[in-house]
């Protein structure tokens, strides 16, 4: 689900065949709305409301009866619908390897490369601090 939510619309469109997209029926229309984001100070402190985030959601059913659901940050309801279709296809054991190869592996590789690039940029600005010990201490 994380890979489907993080996939770009282009990655989703390439991974899904036109037949699967055509057979998907909306359980409810894809829509965008707001969700409350909660946080905790230090990870274990009392919860507080951090703010709101825009989220697109979609729920679909394929002709075979499998249902898929997706929530994505942002307002792109078309991408949320494609992610829901990918979720429904992934639940079919016959189609799971193809979805994982075409979408999940590609998205995870892209995210790992982005994390590595961010780490390299941060490492370039790293400053090593050291102290000299004086003889009288």
C-alpha cells in the first residue's frame, strides 16, 4: 500500500493495463478531503493536533469481485483511483508478481535512490567538531 501511495501517476499508468482500468467500477467516487495529522513530542508524549493534510481517496471493485482502496496525500483523485486498482489487482495471486515487478519494485527503488541522494547532499555539509584537550585539565 505504501508503494501504491508513493507511486507517481505515470508509474501507476504504466504498471496497469487498460483492461484492468476499464473493468474497475467505483464503489464510491474518488474524492479529495482533509484529514487531521496528529503528532507526539519525542514519539511517546501526549498526542496533539499538528494540522490538516489534503488526501485523495478511492475505492474500486474489479469484475472478479476484488476490491481495492487507496489514500494518497494531495488532491490527485485520478492517481488515487489508479492506486486502488493496483491494490485490487495485487490481491489476485495470479497478478501479484506482475504488479510487484512493474510497480512495487520500481517505486521502492526510486524512493531508495531519492533517500540516498538526500543523504549524500546532507553528508556534503557535515561538520566534524572536535576539542583539543589542554594540558592542565
